[in-house]
C-alpha cells in the first residue's frame, strides 16, 4: 500500500491502517497499524512519498 500511495491522503482512506501523525518527540513521523497491536512508524521525505523511512516496528503499548 505504501508503494502504491501517491500521497498521505491515500493512506488515510484505508481505515484498517489507522494511519495518523504522531505528536511530541515523534512529531513529523506517522504510525501505520500492521496487525493487532503491532505498528510501523515511518517518516516521509516529501509529500509525494517518494522516499519512506521505516523508523520502528514494535508492539504498541507493550506486550
């Protein structure tokens, strides 16, 4: 889905991803739900999503 997305708006349209910007010390990063409590935190180089950097994959809120 990330590869097919042309802009962040495309990711917001897929409700199952629960795509959203993060706040605080993670401002500028976005969260994408993978499965259950697992999430992927990403940053984008530009609005066209030409480069996506995976910052972290983790179980959100612990085990």
